C-alpha cells in the first residue's frame, strides 16, 4: 500500500506556489517580530497576507492550466472556478495563516524578552 497521495498537475503547482509564498511570508514576519516595532510588524502582516493570497491565486490559476495541458485531461480539469474563488476569498486563509504565525511569534518574543529582562537587585533591610 502506497502512503503517498497521487498529485495531479493542479495540486503540485498549487503546492509549489502557495508553499513558496507561505515560506516567504513566514520569513518576513519572523524578521519583523524580532527586529521592528509594532507598526512595522502590522504592515509586514498585511504584506504577508498579500503574498500568500497571491501565491494561492497564481498557484491555482497555473495549476489548472498545467492540468488542462496534460494529455487526456479529465473533465475535472476544466471545472476551473477555483482561481476565481482564490481571487475573491483567498485573503481568508492567507489572513488566518499570517495572523496565527504573527501571534505565535509575538508570544515567543514576549516570553524571551521577559526572560532576558534583568531582575532588580534585592532590597536591603533598613
């Protein structure tokens, strides 16, 4: 029994573009959380949402084109309304992933900053 799922050209193209966009977003948000103030972080989160959204749309669009270009393409390859769905509502999953990543990194950064904060010296009795 093969545990690998067979990927058609649509899935492999979508995974490549959306995965690449997700990695770029994760790297940008990571740098923003560790190095920049909150207002820059929020701008980076918006940029990250746009990057992932674009990756989902482009991956879906090119995925259907690749799937339709294969010989003897199945009928499902021509039901290509997914790119339009990604264009209209792709910001939702992009927003969820980006906001969740920013939230997790912000909590980790807050914990690290609290650990690194110097403790006040003990008070001497008077």
